[in-house]
C-alpha cells in the first residue's frame, strides 16, 4: 500500500530521499537546485506556488515517487507558450488561471519530470492521475507537463489528450579533439564565417575568461548578476532569479566574462551537468560585434570539448544557432484541459500546429552547416 501527499516546500523532504529518485545527473531536478528557487525567493512573488506530489510506502514510509509541480497564476517563465490559450479563455468569460504546471521554473531544459523508484511506469501513472485528480478538485483550468524526456512522455500520452512539440537547437560533441576539429566538419562557408566572428572579437581587444561559480569573488558576483539583470531591463522584463539563488548553486555554474582593458563588459551563465552544458543567461554593457556568439556559443563549445561533455543546449529558440553548429531537436510537452469544448478545439489546433512544425523541421534540417 502507498500514501499520496502534497507538500509546499522541499524543506519537508529529505534531500537524500528526493535525489535517490532522480536517476540522472540532470542538475535541474536535484533537491538542492529546486530548493534554491525557494530559499532565493524566486517563486511565490512571481506567480509560482510549489506543490510537490509525493508517494510513500505505507509500511516503511519510503519515498518511491515524486513530482515537482507549481500552481501558476500567469504563464511567465515556462517557455511553452500558451498565452493564446489564456486569451481564448478570457474572451469566453472563463478563467485560465490558476493552472498546474509540472516543470522547472524559468528553465526551458529537457529532463525528468516524474520521479519513480526503478523508473516504474506504475508509479509514474499514479503520480499523473494524482495530479489530474487534484487539478479537478481545485478547479484548475489545465495541467501541463513541460520539456519531458521520452520515458515520461510515453507514460503521459496514455493519460493526456493533448501533446505538443517544438524545436530547440543543440550542439553535439562527436569526440572532437579541439575547436578546429569541430570546424573541420562544417562546410567551408560556415567554417569561414565562424572564424571571422571569433577574429572580430579578438580584434576588438576582448579577452574571454571562464570561472566555476565557486571561484567568483564578491565583485565578480555583482558583475555577473548585473549582466543577468540588464538583459531584462532592456526588454522591460523582470529578473526573477535572485543573487542568492545563483550563489546557492555556485558549484553548478560556468560563468563566462568578456573583458576589455581588464574590465568585464559582458557575461554569461551556464549550468553544468554531467553530460550536458546548459546556456541560460547573458548580458552586456554595450554591443560588440559578434561578442554574443563568442560568449554564448563558441566558448561553451570549447568547454564541452575540453571536458568531454556530450551536449550543449544554449537556450530556447534562435534559428541563427543552426549555422553555428546547433541542430534542431524536438522538445515535448503534454497537457490536460478540463473544459471539454476547449479540449476538443485545442486537439484540432495542435494537430494543425504539428503538421506545420513538421514542415518547418524539414527546412531547419536542410539548413545544416555540416558537410553532407
């Protein structure tokens, strides 16, 4: 027999019990990473209310299933865009919020979403049903599982009527010896363009420096956090992640600084996983020709080659990444919508969307910079 429960803080769950279920080295699903959102004050004030779904054994109280979920009162920080769905609800006199989202806040990165001992499909199904029952009881408009891995997605398809995909652009390390070895696999035109972009950065007297988060001085922390904030300032957005959040996960950070005359003029933050590097944030004092490509793409590629990391995910969207060696990869989400008519309409909409995206994917793959 098992017990189902929901807690609203990871402080109520021992880290070793949660991490024993993760079954991967994906950094985003680890207890410490998720807890950093709480302790860094990054959730509640921005419309995220944590709801951790748990399954324990009745006899030994062993944690055998878990799922990070959030009651949402907006769609910010999700990266699977449903603003049009919310608008349609509003035009019909219905409330789209609150909804339930199973994802990693502010992180468009694939990874485990439904944690189960021994990767049990039965436990995963129980968690999914638990979330759907809870959503109905609470009167949520919908429930959304975002950026799922195939194992989770295959189970979700059995319990949800709406599936959706989109594209990101990822770089793969084919055991390259160095950056030139990677370039040698590209067509001559693309290879020339990348070398030209890197040369432009050097000619502007800019040096690139990389640090692990644990190596940063207090002054460097202030600089990189300013670079993170300034990008949101320029777009009239809100920088929802706090400096305390970043410091809490310092060991998992790769910080890139671009320096001119020994002063930092731009910076980027990446998350380090065992097999994957995740590009997350970037900012600069002023624009420099090709600097974004160097700081956000080429430096990350060099880091992956040097450290034997298999994949580099530089963030959501951006067709311009293709010509720089990042190829299209599908990302998957699953959705449950309570309203029967909206569920029917969205099924039809997503069928049309999928057909259009399949054609778009063919165009993206045809633009590969690699030699055929």
